[in-house]
């Protein structure tokens, strides 16, 4: 039991195993300080808002904490009314910065003491707060003029100084048309830096509130579109926990295979595109050969390649076609050979080593402060991975290891990802050689659509199909947070149900959101050339960063 003399509230455990506590704003900071310093909750994984217009205290500021020592999680909820404020947690966790700015932008929740409480995902001319329940989902607002170069210390650029202002992106090829990096240069060094995001903001979470649970699945594809099946699986796991159902062993095995193939191609994109940014074009073409092979496997499964929507709440869309398992094993063999060749091409290159060794170093403690997870955290030496720490789908029965680095520089990040690809192939082989018998989905008419032959062949099947399409899934009221090991870190979904046919609130914890907010501090004091190399290793996917 977590004890604190700052509150009389108690931690409650729901029927779904979710541990949470409700606090007043005045209790929050001291409670969280005790949580971190005395109870060992070293990670602040997420902060989000929820809007309850009918309550006296309209909003909730919701915090998700994680203890990496005993693997416990805790949710803290703070009711806050219009015009009230919540103390910032930035003095305890640097990563609270963007999470609080997002809740301010989307809901208007004010965080007292925040040094730069500005809009983050919407533009500076935006009026209102889009995730409030009374904000119309169709109400778009266009920007007429962008802001000049600006910084979080709010000191404008001095034209009389020797410093040179510079915009890197969003039109720069290495920023992929969605990231604006604003710098002041002292010669070749970065004196100050700031970033703007929101160029791809489509408000995935707002769309989720206005669509049935099953129709949200294709939207999850567009989060990290470099490893779409991982998003599908993470979302479906969350809904299934809320429904208190477990998918069949065969569906679990297929999900593991898809997730690990997705991890491989995600790392291929990260390393291949990052190498191109440094001038290494050959490695890019070489790696993408194997990415196409995996897309060929996806295409055989469902006809789609990039955004696949292969997973369903309750299982999978269908069985793999005949011969697919053998094809997948053949692809594993080819990828393994390709990874070895890529190491020869790039990792031992003197130029590549000079551009990555001792660049962008970060300690484990600093990484935790920002909320790093995934390969970047592991490159600092901490072997944290949801698949090992909170195993799902039989990962605890599989033989694989978690690669770690030592100093958290760019070179370590590449080495960790290369070894992770090898471990993913090892996992895939184990699962493919032991695919369980049985169905690929549960057969619950309140959750899964009937087979087409039943829809067209008998009245019961037709009615089941009709009722599920019209009324949708209807989980009992409740809330869950489910973490999944994404390709670039912890991919978490916080889902609140009010018993209706669509989510009341769906918050995604995108891995690169917490990581990218540290980018200005990572590049400050470094060279202009290092800006691009550091960005490439962060694996920033705008679809999940901006949502």
C-alpha cells in the first residue's frame, strides 16, 4: 500500500485489475513526489485529460505511472473544474512538459507553474479545445499565418547578435514535411533550439469517440504506419481487456508473428532512412528489399500492404492462406542474410562511426526523466521491454533476449535495433513452427461478426450481423490502460467506456511523443550536422506524434 501523509484517499483495484487513486489538485505534487522518491515509481508514462460535462468538476487530469523495479502500474486521477488549475509535475519529471501542454491544448486544463503552457497539436490561431465533448468533430479551423522562429524561454531572436536564426523543416527532406526545428546558430553550433509539431494533426482520439469500436481499427493503422499491425494489436488488446475476453491461442500466435515482422520493418525504415540522411544511400535500397518481402506477406494475408487492419476485436480477420507459414519462414531466412550484409555495409564504416559514436549520448536517468522507452532507452543500458516485464500472448514461453547498449549514443541505438531484428526473427521462427490448432477468433455473436456463409445462408446469422453492425460492441462502463511493446517503445491505450457503442475516451500513448520532446535539449550545443543524425535515430513517426 502506498502511504502518504498528504492524502486520505485509498488506492482502489477494479475488477479488471486496474489500480487507481483519486486526489485533489492540492494533494497531487506531494503525493507524486512520494510516489517517485519513496515508492519507486520512476516512470511518468502519460498524462491526459477526460471531459465529463455533467460533473461538478468537469475535467479529469489522468496520470499513468510505472515502477520499473516491481513492474507495478498506478493511475492517478485529479478532478478539476473550469478555471481551476493542477500543479505541474515538470520539477519531478521533465517528460510532463508536452503531456501537460497536450491536455491544455485539447481540453483547456491549466497546469500551474508550467514554464511554457502553449498550444502544441493545434495552431496558435485555434479557438476552443477540440477534445471537449461540446466541440463539433467537423469544426475545422485553418491557419492564416505561421509564427516566426520562437523558443521556450520566450526570448525573441536578437537581430543585433552574432547568432543566425535557421528553420530546419518542415520542408527539409529529413523532417518528412511534418517537423519544424527552429534554431539559433553560433557558427556551426546550436545555441538555442525549439520544435513545432501538429502539421499532421487529424485528432485520431476525437474520431475514435465518434465511431464504433471496430471501426476504430483502421484508424490505428495510421498512427505508426511503418508498423501498422502493432497498432492494431495494441488497440484490440485494450478493448478485449475491457470486454474481459481472451483471444484463442492461434490468434495470439498470429498476432505475435505480425508484431515481430512489423518490428523488423519498422527498424528497417528507421535505420535505412536515417542512413540516407547521413548520405548512405546503398544501405537504404538494400534494407528496403526485405521490407518489401514482408509487405508481400501482408498482401497475401489481406490484400493490403501498408495499412492492413488485420486484427479484429476477438481475434484475427481470417486464417492465413495455404503455404503462408512456409513463405514467412523463407522470408525470415532472407532477412537474416540481409541484416548481416547491412552490418558489413554500414556499421563498420569509418564515416558512419564518426557521425554516430559519442553523438547524442544520454544516460539512463535522463532517459527515464523524459519518458524514453523502447530501443532508445535500452541503448542506455536498461533492459526494459513490455514483452518481458508484463508478458502477453506467450512471450514468456519464448526464447529471446533484450539487447542493450552502454552509453546511449547514436551508434548504440543502431546496434540495439539491429540485434532486435535478429531477436524478432528468432521469435517468429519459434512461433511459426508451433502454430496452435483451433479457430482464429472467438465465436461470440456480441463481439465478432458471423461468417459470410451464415450471413447469406440463414436468418440467425443475418440478424447477428445486423445487430452488431448497428449497435456495435458495448463493453461495461470502466477504464483500462494496456501497454504493448511497439517498435519504438511503449505503445499504450487508455480507454474509458460509458457502456455505449463507441469509446467515451480513447487516449494513445505514442512512444515517440515523449522521446521527441527531448530533441531541443539533445541538439543544443551540438553541430548542425548532428541535428539530422540525432533525429534519424529517434524514429519519429508523425502519424503517432501528432495523431
